[in-house]
């Protein structure tokens, strides 16, 4: 998210991203990952942070690796 914000001309300072990962039963005897990502960025309003998160989620290597196999929820706060 920091790299993307810098490329967009809005550098982040003191931003934080926390992840909560769970494994839930998938109904087939296995499990499925769910990930909640929480981001905060002092000096930015929630809509700006959410927009950065959504854009970063499209290009992030971890997000691409999980796409289709995990439920990922983006949260501001």
C-alpha cells in the first residue's frame, strides 16, 4: 500500500495494516482461509484508505496468490 500511495503522489507515513486469518470448515471435510485486512493511515479519510487498499489488493503478490482460494475482506480502522 505504501509503494502504491507513493506512486500516486500521496505518500503514507505511519500507516498500519493488520491481518486476521482464520480457517473455516468448507463443508467438504477441509478448510478455507478467510482473511480480514485492517488498514489505518493518519491524515487520510476512510474513503481514501479504502481506495488505496482496493487498488493495492489488485497488485499485491499475496493477494494474487490467495485470489479465488480465500475470502479476503478489506476494512478501514
